[in-house]
């Protein structure tokens, strides 16, 4: 994650179709979002980029079932988050 910008959004999704799910993940990565779980990303995008990404995701999803949520967050809320991030031991 970029040190100079605190994330201003969380994007999560639940997509049944593996191919579409992979394309949506690629779109999130193309916009510079950081993956924090298999179907969860955080990052910093201006509102026009957020709208652009959601239009792209809607186009990828088409008529397939799915749930995509982009949740804006402020720096104050981001800084209040609680994280447990344990790595596997070698």
C-alpha cells in the first residue's frame, strides 16, 4: 500500500462465476487497489475513478449473479481499524 495515501475505500465482492470473479479482481488491481483477502481490496481512488471502476465491474458482471460493494472510508476511521495479521510459520 502506498505510504503517502491512506486508503479511502474498501471494495468487497461475492461473485459465483470464477472467470468473472478473476476479471473483477484484475480490474481492482489495474486501478491500483491492494488485495487484503481473496475478494476484498483497499485503496485510494478519487470519486470519478470509483465510479469508473464500478461501471467496469458492472460491465464485467453482466447479468450474472453477484454482490459488489465499494465502501468509502475516511482517514479517521481507517486509523481506528483493528487488525490481526498472523503469517504462517515456515
